[in-house]
């Protein structure tokens, strides 16, 4: 089973991010690699941390620490959606 897409809402510095995981290339030169490229402090590590939460005990995390700060004031929730 392969992950085809991940959506992260209100996690740390990420308001809403949708990441499609798909094969790139053509014919015999296909790759399943995924790269996160960006400036410092743009959320690359937050994406990886959110992916690490998938399949773990989410209740053990401190909500005030991992929630997107404006979302915390608006009573929104941290949400992780995974498509297989």
C-alpha cells in the first residue's frame, strides 16, 4: 500500500498543505522520490514531523505546542489526512 496524498491542517507553521506523492519520469526512468525544498523556517521540518505522527498515538502530543497559533484562538483542530 502506497501513500498517494497527505493533507496537513493547522500543524505548527502550516495552515493547510496538500502533498501529492506520485511517480515522476517516464518509461523505465520512473522515480518515487519526494523532495522538500525551501528557505529556512518555511515548514519543511514541520511536514516531516507531521508525517511521523501518522500511525502514532496522537493523544500523547501537547496540542498547544503543535497547533497553528491562529487556529488555536479560533478553536480549530490539527488534522492529518492520508490517502492510500
